[in-house]
């Protein structure tokens, strides 16, 4: 089937028997998609076969596997990873002034107060080790770190943001709390975990847990920031994602 993207461009796509839509080329599902040359490490790490692909028929799956040799979640319009890349990946590759401006606006909304010129590091799907006893590393969907604070994001799209261990909001919060207790947070005045979701309330109430501040933010509120270098396109993309949600 042919699908119009958020810029009105025709892209090849398939619809599963249960109503999920996926594009043939993962790059057609991303704002500021990497095209040609080597892929950023964060993106390359997400291009792997989906653990539970939707129920596409055999011919559709063959077409969906044409570029990579397999179907991956980055092709799905219902998966959170393409949205995470489109918002944070486009920022991670922006210049320092754009990242600083966006971070200042974000931190203002969260009640943090970095200086306008405070340098920030924006990362996707990075990991930290929570303790000193050989605990496995815990990954976060995105993070924004400055000299005196760190904000980690646990992102969801069609669910409430909490999954059985070893994933989900509860696990991430516990790992960050252990990170603080083990001395990992001593160089940061504040450590914040943001539950980023479509519209549902998280399973835990916002508050302070073991030295970590838990906040909630909707995707719509996040992408409304005027300082994002792709703000107009990100908003069109978000509306397109909503209009193509599976029933």
C-alpha cells in the first residue's frame, strides 16, 4: 500500500491483519532520518529483528524485510522507538547552541534552572550501572545531562509506561535510586526520571524516591517546546503518528 507521510510524500507501507501499519524503509518513519553513510551508533543498535512482529501476511513481511533482511520495530508506526529518535536523535546531532536552548526550555518546564549557555549532552538508549555488586546495566530511552543535573526518560507510546522486570518505570526508578546511593549521583545536584507517555497516567505517582525525582510528561507537551530545531516537522510527525494509530 501507499501511505502519505507527514510531509505529504508517498511512502511504501503495509498494514497487518490486526491493523498495525509499518513502512518498508525505516528511514521513512523518522524525522531527520540518517540516510547514506554509516549510521549513528544509537540508531544502529535499534536496527534488529523485532522480537514479536505484528501479524503481517507472508507477502507483506517479505516486502517489509526488503531493506534490512528482517522486520524491525523502527518500521512500525505504533512503536515508541521511531518517535524517540525523531525527537531526541535530531537534537543529539544539533549544534551546541540548539541543544543548550532546548535543554534550558526543558529544564524550566521541569523546575530546574540551568544557565542559558550551560552545555548539555543528549543521548539515546544509553546505559548506567546502578550499583557496585555486578548489577546489570540499565538502559534509558533518552537522557539530558548538564554539569549539575541529569534527566532520564522512560518513554512509552500506546501503554502506560510500566512493564514486568527487567524493564519499565519501576525498575528504572529503582536503578537510579541505587545509582545515587552508591555515589553515582554525587556530581549532580538533581537527578530526575521522566515518565514520557501518550496520555495515560504512570503506575507510580510523581514524587521523590530514594534521591530521584519522578516526573510525568506527555509527548505533546514535550514536542511543543519552541526551541526544538525541527519543531514544525516534529509536530506534523506527531499528528501523523496519532492519525495512523492502530485501532
